[in-house]
C-alpha cells in the first residue's frame, strides 16, 4: 500500500475494532428474550456495524492503487461485507 492508503487504513483501525467488539453483544441481545425496545436497538446497531465495515471496504478500494491486491490481502473484510447480511440478519434468509 502507498502512504496515503496506509494513513487512511490506520484511521479505520479503532472504529473497526469497536464495531467488531460490538458484534457479539448485539447478537446475544438479538437472540435473547430481551425487551422489544432493546432488540430494536440491537437491530439498529447491527446495521450500523455492517455499514461501518462496508464503508471501510469501499473507502479502501477507492484509495488503493492495486485493488485486486487489496482484495486478496483482505479476504475477511470482503467476506464480512458480502456474507454478514445472510448470517446476522435472519429476515434476509427467512422470516422469524
């Protein structure tokens, strides 16, 4: 990566760690017998988390000089963006 891409990637480090750290608690609340309000907050946070990962991937692809290389070096980022809707948003696969 060039210096500009590295600088932008470093700016995403802390927000992405926070987003990743929120995934498990959000999923626990979504699958628990929590109140409808708390589950709605968890659902909204789930979308925020997914959007954060999507934003990072799109931004890094847009600033990367070698997009195919970025994709190959960051398969987890790509997998999170492509597959988490199916895994964490049950209504995408089937209704509850």
